């Protein structure tokens, strides 16, 4: 087996005598085989070995395993990094997943602190088969069936699984032949755990049908990884053609989006959500993908859909966005009385009797009764209407006619009377008032200057 392993390491092209690796060792047969196979590589391919171990404190033998590994590494002059998973951190449920999370967090910490490039684990062909079967049973997307990748990015370095071409049986035979000591994890016999049940009840049936079932799983996974890599490249190209990735998401052109076929739309969207959300640790369900597709292809000019973890899909006329949810504007309101000036963002707004108003900036003559004052400067509200010569016009209609995006609409400012009659939609339109016949109204002049 050593010759096959050496040839595989040479083909991977990652290791040499100048490279440092961190080998995850549980003291089980698989990881002890990995450690010794790496140690027996020819000097030109043999990396500098560092060992990492986590005592999960889940078994009575955990202390013995840690003590054994300490002595073993001292005998071979290998640096050993180890820690314990505190008992107080053990959850009542989901222990296996929590243990894995703690373990890999510690691996990442050691990699970064020691400046090591590669984390090496002992996953093998049977692990690949078991993982694929688990994911088939649970359901999900095609990407998940790639199961265990031989090499992938891991925090500041890379995670490498050089034993994937080899079976559990080959590794057991190797440790037996070389008389390599190891500890048996009795929890691996507990068929109440999904992986163990698949290992002991499903895999033997498949291997009875074909002894090479595990190697075939590795081959299928490798083929699928290559196909998906090419597919992802094509989908990434499509995404650059129809839109742009931003610092916080993605904005696309709906005209170009609609030129894609229905099947390609779904694949492009799945890739987009993977890059924007999934790679940030935000899970996306199949139902959400369908809902976003319906949103983008609907006849509505503007709409939005809440996804998860504070993310949204938004459609605004011929643009669409995948990004963080927009915070609603704070209910800020300013008041404006006669003879005063108010600064609102880039606008300096003043109200004065017409005879006293300075001729500067954009102006609007208004006739106001005492009960209409003070004027209010606020964000638009549902039902707002602008006074025009022919009566009133809904502010919502004005914004729709001018194709103002929804997120901008909620940020717009209006100047309105106490009765909520809108006199001025700042930056867009002002009312068309005429001089009233009533004598109880005073002639004022609104003046707005950009500062």
C-alpha cells in the first residue's frame, strides 16, 4: 500500500520536504495509518509532520488515547497540539455535530497560529460511500453528492484527504501488517447514529453486490466534482453577463435575465444564491429558490421577498437585487414655522411671508390658514396626495410614473400641512396652487436651496 500511497501523493503534487502539514489523529486505525504512511514517504515528498488531537471526553478511554499519542509523538519527534472539549460545552442533543464543530475550530486555530498550510485528515473510500448514501437519504442539491472533496479551502490553508482512493479494509490490513498501535472507538458500533447504521447495515449489502462499491463511489464523486466545476464556471460567466456582484450582494438586469431559458434561470439562480448566501453560511431551501424565480418572472414591476437571516430578493422595474434587507426609514419629522429655516439632508428649507422672502433657490407660493401650520417635513406616508390645479394627485402614482425604485420611495421627503396635504415632494415635484378667494389665508413663500 505504501507504494500506491506514494504514487498518489506524487500525483496530487501538494507535498514536499519544505511543506509543513497538520495531521488530525484520533488514535483510530485510519488516522494512525495516515500518520505512518506520511512518515514513510520518500524524503523529497515527505512533508514536515505536526500532529493535532482533540480529547472530546466522550469515552472512558479518551485519557489513555491522549497519553498514548503524547508518548508516540515524542518517540517520533513530531510536534503535538492537543486540547480538550470542555464537559460544560457538551450539548444535550446533537453531540456528534457539536464535537465536529469544536474539533475543526481547534484545527483552524492551530493552522493559523503555527503558519501551517495544510490540514490532513484520514477520510477514505468507505467514508465517501457512507457520506454519499447519507446525503441521498436526506435529500438536497446535486452539489452535496460530491460528498468529500480530496482538497478544499480551509480557513487560512487547505484541507487534504489523501486516503480517499483507499478502503477501510486496506487501511486495517496496513496497520495489522506494520503492527501499528491504535484504539478502537466503540461508539462506531452504535447503530442509532445514522452513519453507523449505514456503515453496518447498508454498505455490507452494496459490497455483497460489488466489492468495489466504495471505490466506485469515489470515482462517481470525482466525476461529479469535475462536471460541477465546469458547470459553475459557465454559470459564473452568465452571472457576469447579466449583472454585477457588489460588496454586499448582487444586482442584475431583468431584460438579460429573461433571455435565459427556464432551466438555465434556475441553475444561474442556484449558483448566485450559493455565492452570495450559502458560502457565507446562510442556508437556502429549494422552496426559496422557487419563490425567487417566481418573483423575478412575475408581471409586477416592483416586489420583494424575505429569504433568511436578514437577506432579501428585490425586483425594481428592470433591475433585481439579492442583498441584505433594507432597514425601514426612521420616523423622523421636522416642523417649519413662519420665519424659520430647517436643514434636511442637502436641502435648506425656509418659510416666510411672501413679502419678506428672499429671492434665492427654488420657490413656491402657498396660501395657508393658521390651522395648517406648522408645516411638517417628513418621509412619505401611505395615502399622501399632492395638491395640483385640477385637484389632487396620489404621491404613489407620481412615483410609479417616474419609475422610482421602492427602496428610494421610502426615503423621499415631503413638505405637508398639518392636514397632510403635500405641498412639495422634494427633488421631484411641487404642488400647483392658485391664489384662493378666502381672506383668512396668509400668502407665504417656501424656499428650498441645495447646500
